[in-house]
């Protein structure tokens, strides 16, 4: 069943029921995000909400292009609906065509959403102001996890793990909760990653890489203990190696389905979402889930 609404402005009623929200812009990667999100919606038994946002034009062009802009949104969302329906999954689809800033509209949707999913930026789309100006504020300010999808894997794929980056930040428990929940829903395992770039020192003693790894593993195991009890059917392991999460993913990205990182991670999230930053262009096809408390609107 499909439901469509056409709000008169960019405001979204906070009373909306929970859903998995997907930003639709007519691109192939937005379709991939919609397909990826189907499992999340079905697993949670909530609707999949496809949201297309018409950006405001200047007053002179508004009347001239209003019908064209609405038709463009309807074509884009209809293409996404057809792709989702081709999966034969029992998912309820909702459609929203809103007006305003895409970033602001999706951030408002996130107040009631269980997750917001968007397509990743290709090198071409990164140069597109609309696309690049949406992803950064959405990742920083959303009130729920934001998943950036590079490609869609079949629903029955059990290849790959959920990699959760561990840092001592306020986001830590949110990352573990979101990562374990998604791993359980998709029937895949979890890896908790901790890396370091400098020698570990305590008092006047420096520790070797092997000693540091052993201490990191022990710390991660203590952190994992209550989560293993909460999710006994999810296999969880720890990874403690020198280097950063991005460096690890550049080498092991093919074995990862989803990388879960915090909004307040020390290195920021830009290297995960912009293809020109760091080694992000070589990170493979995994999705990136950004979790943690969003900044105020």
C-alpha cells in the first residue's frame, strides 16, 4: 500500500509515526538507499517513507516551474516505489513530496524516524551543491541514525560484518545499540574496532604494539559483555590494531556491510561521506551509519 502527501511547506509534523525515511532525488544511489532500507523497515515492522524535497525558486520562477517540479518529484518517487516493490518484501510505502531545504526537511523527519537513509556521494555528485550541502548537515544534526548507502546488496546476503568504531565519546552506547540491532536484523556478525596512532603510555612506561593490543582487546571485551547478553544471537568479536578505522576499512572494506561511526568522532565523519576526502574513494561498497545525539536545529 502506498500513501502520498504534498505538504505546502518544508515543515514536517512531529506527530508522524516512526518510519525508515529515505531521501529521494532521482539518482541511482537514492534508489540503492531505498532498496537497502527495505530490510530495516520490514525488520522493525514500520513503514518505508520516501521523501522528495522541492527546493524553493525565486518568486519569478515559482509559478512557471511549480508543476514541473512536482512532476519531477512524482517521477523520482515512482521509480523508487517500483524498485522497492520489485523486492516482493511486505513493506508499507509512504511518499512525501515536501518543499524547502532538503537538509532541513530530512532533519525534521528524523525527529520521528527510526533511521534516515540517503545515497552516497559519487565524485560527480560531490560537485553538486544540492547533494553535498544536504549530507553534511544531515549527518551532523539528525535526531536518529543516518545511513549513507553506496550500493545495495541482496536481502538474502549474509556476507560481511557490521564494524562499530569504538571511541570514548558520548556516542558510544548509541553506536553499539544501532550496530547490534542492525546486525541482528540482517543476520550478520559484529566487529568492534579500536585503533591507535601513537604509542600507548601510562605513567613513565611505554607499551609495545602487542601489549597495547592486548589491553585494548581486554577493554573491548568488558564493554561488549552486557551487549552480548542483550543480543545473544549476534556473534561479536573485537579488532584492536594500530591505525585508524578508515585505514582498516581501506584494507578490509570488502568484508564489511556496514560501518557504524559516531557523530562526534575525533576525526569527524567527512572522510566517510566525501569521496575526495582521505581514502574514502577506495573504501568499497559498504554503507556508513552515523549515530549519536544530533546537534540542535
